[in-house]
C-alpha cells in the first residue's frame, strides 16, 4: 500500500532522522556485489560519513581513503590486511587507520555499519594501529551511576583516536538524566528496541533500524519505551580541541 508521502524521516538544520522507509541503496566505487545506504556525509553538514553496507555472499568493500570503523550487524565477513586475517561476526568490530591496505569480504549475506572520517593528527601522539574488538567481552559502565543505562566503549581510551564509538543500552523506562548540549557531533544507529528522542525542539519516536545525526550543540535526550531494552551504536568526535 502506498504511504501517500508520509515518513518519519526529517532533515533539520541541526539534526537528521533517517528511517528505513526512505533508504536508497547504491554501490560505492570499489564495492563488489554490495550496496551502501548513506546515512550522513559532509554534503549534509557532517564532518564524517556513516553508511550501512549490505553485502551479498562474496561481496566486498575496497580500502577507504580515510580511517574507517566497521561494526558487524549481521552475517560474517573476513577482514584482511597485510598482517592479519580476521573473521568478523555480529557485535565484533574493527578500527582501520588511514592508508591501511585491506579488504572486507562477506562469507554470507552481511550488513556492516561503516564510519569514515579524515584523521586529525596530534603532534604528541602516534596514530593508532589496526584494532579489532568484540563488544560482548566489554564490561559495561553505568552512565552517571544509573544501572539501567549501560555504556560499552568500543575503542581504547587513547588520545591518538580522534573519535569514539560506544554502544548504549537502556532498560525499559530508562532515560538520559539531562538534555545534553555539547561540541561533539553524533552519528547514531538504533540496534534494538525504541523510544523517544528529543532533537532540538522536536520529539521523535525511534525504533531499531533508524539512524540519527546530531550536529554540534544540538539539544538531545533519549528515553526508552516498550517492553524490551533499547540499544544504539553511537559515534562522536573526541580528543581534539575545538579550534582544530
């Protein structure tokens, strides 16, 4: 049935909500038997690009021209660099520095959350090396002491990294304790459950599969609604002075 032009997707000055009913799929250069759903990019005002890659069995991504973070959403894929080969499965992830020759090839139908950003170096640190992790092995931290809101940091606490990626899980009824307004921008992919997100002066119902971009200083707040926990993957720029 035709939806007669209705969608929850919206593009505002300081935020974007991208819902699955509006996803457009197309291959990026170098992709083989794969498509990308571009959620946000510099064309919309972001300082990074985030997309979901959908790979058929045997499908692959080419190396990126920037640093890249990947998180397996579904399926299985082999990450190969000059020094290692690792099979990634759901909830495993990898950080790949700029200039690293690598391939990502799907063993089966696979979906991958991909974040790419130009690296902002610090003169006092050496750029990070390839890092591979498994979210299920990370001990969660309660946010501001709230046991119903658990944060898992996926990248090391190291100033060499110029961004952070976390998962945040909310028990039903849990919510952020304050409306946040800050310099960092966010890319957020809803993984499970749903709730209500305040972005600027707008309030949106959100659910698994939705993507949100929040510009710097966008007022933001989330509360989980429903009988199952809500969980999302969230990016933020980090460890750099605003003037850079």
